[in-house]
C-alpha cells in the first residue's frame, strides 16, 4: 500500500511489547499461574499469579492485539477489511492526512503522505506505548527493505542473513548450485539410523531452521526442499544432511543475486 500510494513509511519498535498489554479477563486465557523461580525462598506448594502478559504465554499475543486494537479504535482507526492487524484512519479525522498502521508483535509500520502528520501520530502512539521511533524503514523482520518511490516498488532482501548462515555452517567458500536439491534426490526414512548422531542432528536442525526463515520471507524457491528436509529433523542420516547442505549452498546464489540487484548489475 505504501509503495502503490507513494507514502512515507516509518516504523516504531515497542519495548517489551507483551508486558505493555492489558491483562485478559479471567478465564482460560487470563487466569495463569507459574512456579516460583528456581532458588526462590518459597514453600513447595506456592505458585505465582501472573498479573501481566508475559513472553512464552500463548495468550500474550492476543492480549497485545486487543490492547492495540482498543487504542486504535479510540483514535478513530478502523481495520483494513479482514486484516485485523492493519488499521486505517482516513484524512480529515483526528489527523489531517490518511494514516495506515500495520503491527507484528513489537514491530509497527506506519504509512502516511505527510511527515508532519506522521510525527503527530507517532508522538501520540509513543505516549501510550513505550517504544523507539526508528524513523524511515530500512529493515523489517530481519530483511533489508529497498524502497524505490519513483518506480513505486518495495523489495525485501536477505543477503546479509544468507551470508551469515553460510559462514555459520562453513559453506561460504562453496560454489553455488542451481537447484535446491540434486535432481533425482529421494529422501526416505530408510536412510535414517535407529539413533541419530547428536552432531549431525545439531547441524541439520540448525540448517533447516535457518532455511525456514528464508522460505518464509523471500526465498520461495527453497520451499519444496525445505518441506522435504523438515520431515527428518528428528531422525536423520548422512544422506539427509548432504541434501540439507545442498539447499543451504543455494542461498549463496541467493546472496550473489541480491547483492548484484542492490548494485544494479542485474
């Protein structure tokens, strides 16, 4: 929307977002107890009642969403169709220009044609919620964001992330491959040993985990191989690790492509 409408795009980062949420009503989602921290001088039968949403509690994300939604409605915003985490206020309301806001846990994107109106809104937002004004967006959810306002395009790239995982698994110096899996590869549980080697398991679990983030954000061409590899994260053999290494090396090509595009070479 920001690209198509040629809007300014800024972001704010909420500090400890879940803790700032209002507690849910008592019930299945709002009535939570936890054990005392290890080493606390408490009776063995003692439990603590959670007074605020905490990280790792399943209902905390919903509590934050409801808190944000309540505040946005008070500010005159409405949700954008079926997108409950995107709010819009048309021009002429509480703010002079139209404002579009999207939230993902602690990451908040804000789009508006006027930087002055954006500043007024951010001041109100950061008065209600503790956070940091990150200014114009250059990264989002771990991706580099490239905005071309003349062409009205926004591109996400993960060149830095791809390079990081290649170096982490000693694959940076390997030559890129053209396909995520070698042609004809057929992974099977018959290639799995009765007991997985802990070292192989650690490497394989790490590679597939990092590939999942690439697949989710920018590298859909890795989706098929990731789907195949993820079936064997609990019990794997040398064959599975070799296939995972092949998919990982493809991200080297992804890094080269993203870098060349960034420089305008392709």
